[in-house]
């Protein structure tokens, strides 16, 4: 009997426990691996100037977490020392680091595509940032009660070097080619893209206009974007994106 009860508890969908009594594990799951947040993993050859490649290679451990204080799904700690976890390969331009020469660094990229406008995600972010005892603060209430006229999709953990020139290039590229697709609706493109100016990795918040007449029977919605050498594509099933009896996007 006890085993059955434990199994039923374990099988709960993230966010089904009474809010705000969510555990750290539930918060992490909603923000990183849930119907509203999918992982995207790939290995990319990132070109870097040869005279900066060594310092790039000595960056210890995994890329910084896209969610401060949460860490990547599956855990993992920084490696010790300056030995690079990323292979270094010559680029097509090659060279010894003089003039316009460059190298290519092969890095594992782990990003998260997350529907930041969905209520369960906003609740998880409020708990992560403020904790249970500070949810009555103005900034927490603003996050919890925000009713966005747009779909806000966050792409977190973007290495600054992916688009070549930092946040300005990332913003320009996503503004141009990030797209939402849904059967029976016109493809949607971001009305705006917000990025922070600093950080080894960045989070892009893309604001897409909402479609009308979207229900769980609409099937699925696909997000895609070409970012540098990465073609990102992820599908979200609408039937799984219900929360407290309604579709949350």
C-alpha cells in the first residue's frame, strides 16, 4: 500500500503539488524539463580568434547554468584545473594566432527552450527568485500576476560566441529567423527579442504575437531558429501544456 502511494506521488506531473508548496526538485523540473521547458543539446564547432583560443579553452567545467542557482539538468560540477574539457581543432583559416588567424573550439551546447509566459513557469521562477516567504513582494507579485499579450519564449544558455559578435548579433539573428509554427495558423515571428548585455551565456526572451482560437486540440507548436551554426527545432505538445484545467502558453 505504501509502495503504491509512493508511486502515485512520484508519477505526479510537475506543478501538481499545491502552490507554493513546491519542492526544489519540482521547481527545477518545471524550469528545465517539463511540458513548458525542453532541453536542446548539440555539439558545435565555434570559431574563436587564435590569440584568444587558449583562454577560452581554459574555461573550467561546463558552460554556466542558464538559470542562476539551479544548475543544468542532471547536475554536474566544474572540473578542476585548467585542462580544457573541449577539444581544439584547426579552423579553415588555421594559423598560429597571428593576424586574422583563428581556431575552432568544439563545445557541448545545452540550451533550454522555455515558455516564460506560462503560469506554472512564472510560479516556478517566482519561487526560485524569491522563495516562499517573499512572494508578497512587489516584484514577485508582478511576475506572478503578469498577463502578457505575447507568448514569451526564453532560449537560455546561449554561448555568447554562437552568433559571432555577442549579444547584438544573437538578438539580430533571432529577430530575423526565430519562428513558431502551428497547423492552421500563420507562422509567427518575434515582435521583439530581449537579451542581457553581460554574461558568458545569455538568455534571449522572444516575444511572439499570440494566435487566436488555440486549444489543446490544435495539436502541437514548433519552435525553430538558426543561431550561428546551430539549427534549433523543438516541438511542444499542447495536450500536455494544461495547468489548473486550462491551456497555459
